[in-house]
C-alpha cells in the first residue's frame, strides 16, 4: 500500500498539482528494496529508498511518517531502540488495519515510559491510490491537532475520495471495503472466463466487464439508484438480466457473499 500511495503522490507532483515534497521510503530487507525499485520504475529517482539500516535515522528528518508495516509486526518494529522518541512531535499516519489508536499509543508510550506528544491518525486507503482513485477511510480523532488533520486530509485528497468515520467503525469499514474489492474481482474474473469460453476475446471481455462495473457504480453513486432499482430497471420480462440473476441465486450467492463479508469484518477485529 505504501508503494501505491507513493505512486499516486508522485503522479500529482509530476503534473504540478502538488508542491515539491521530499520522500523517503524505508523497507526492512534488500528483497523489499528491489521490489520497491521495480514498482517505482522511472520514479525511483524521486524517492530516497532505504533497505534495512537504521530506521530511526531514516525517519528523524521527516515531518510526516506513514506506518505501513503488517499489523502483526507492530511490536517487533517498535522494539527498535529510540524509534518512539524519534516519532515524537511528528504527524504519524497509521495504515495498520485492525490496529486502533489506543493500541498504537500503548506501544509508543511503552517505549518512552512517559506521556507522549504524538499526532496520530488512522488512515486506510485502497489500492486505487496508485491511480489517484483511492477510497480512503480516516478515523475521527482527538489525537491530532487541527493543523495536522488538515495536512493529512490534503495529502489523501490527492489520491482520491475521503470518508471520515468514528474510530469504532474503522475495522468494519476496512473489512467491508476490502471484501467488496476482492469479491468484485472474483466476479469479474468469472465473467471474463465465461465470456472467453463462449468465444469472446479475453481483452474485449475484460474491457467490457470493467466498463460495465464502472457504469453501474456511477449509477449507484451519482445516479440516485439502489442495487434493487438498478436490477429492476434492467429486468424486462423474459430478459437476460433477470434470468442470469435467478441462475446465480440457485447457488445461494447472496448469502455466501454476506457470509464472506461478515467473516472479513470479524477477522479484521482480531488482527492486532
């Protein structure tokens, strides 16, 4: 996700939409560093990429630090001597799914042994950040000042749309968004395979499926339609749409999807 955010911000910088910013990306291994270089491609000279080495020294000059480590590695990363102290006074953006502000604050204060002065925001972008079309969740907070919140809001507005939510709903929304992306891609993949099996070129089937998905999403977002009204408007007597929906329902698709989403939400609540 960190790479997607970098790519999105660098695109805005190249287009002149954002002021010049110095970026440093710290990763834990040489293998991760090679992947980062490959992902950044022509933009790699715009980022100071660091593989391994002293993470404390890498973040010390920063004004904003984005934490993108796997949630299960949180305690390991903050076991680094001096890391919590180096973060003091900075804007800390946590991308850690399933990790609440309180959990992060506990880790920070456990290292410093004193009441700390951290400006922490929980932010969950989507992979669409890479093309400046992220659906980003931000937790409402009293743990960062107004100025710090404005800076982070501006940053992620460059990458797409923002949705502010109570902290208590972040895990649910994170899992629902992730499940929606995953399940939609499974559906698109199945539609493309079926179309190819019936004689359609794969590239054409992919473009048609993706464009249809975008069109339907637009009707839900700005066209004033609901899933029910959209289905009803397309379901003429003896039509293709209603027959395809009824065939899908034979496999209990609706309840299976609901079960998968609820499982994802319950899993997110147990991640940290």
